[in-house]
C-alpha cells in the first residue's frame, strides 16, 4: 500500500507523531512523509492512504494544512485519516491562562 503522510508542526509534537506513524508503517508499506510546505504537488491518484496531521490552533488546523486539504480534488474511493495534537489544559499554568486558552483556543 502507498501511504502518504502530510503534516504541519508548530512545536514539533505533530511532526514527532507523523514520523512515528511513518516508522511503524514503513516495514510493510511504501511510505512518503512530507511536511505540508513540501506537499504542494501531491496528487491522490497514486496514494492508497492519505494521512494528514496538524496541531489544533484556535479550534482549527493550521492555515497551511487547511489550504492543502482544500486543494485536494474531491472524489470517491480514496482512503484518508487525520490526526491532531493539542495541549492538555490541565498542564497549563497559571489558571487564568488555562481559562483563556479554554475559551479561545
């Protein structure tokens, strides 16, 4: 199976997960791992599974991932998966900052 993983990473966490996925899949599959900045010409016709990863920023994917996903041609029969990373609110201190992030993303 041809797997392409496209990701964006702000603090490195999403990139770490994307690399771990690629490593886990590569023994049995052809895997291409691309930061979103290098994924502009990716077409879905030669991909059996497309995985897209992004940190959650303001309740949304990053603008680069949003743009990449919007550029994909629609169609039926393509397999895809998405994942996101985010901060654990309980680990954010002080409490007022935790409230701001909880309210605004």
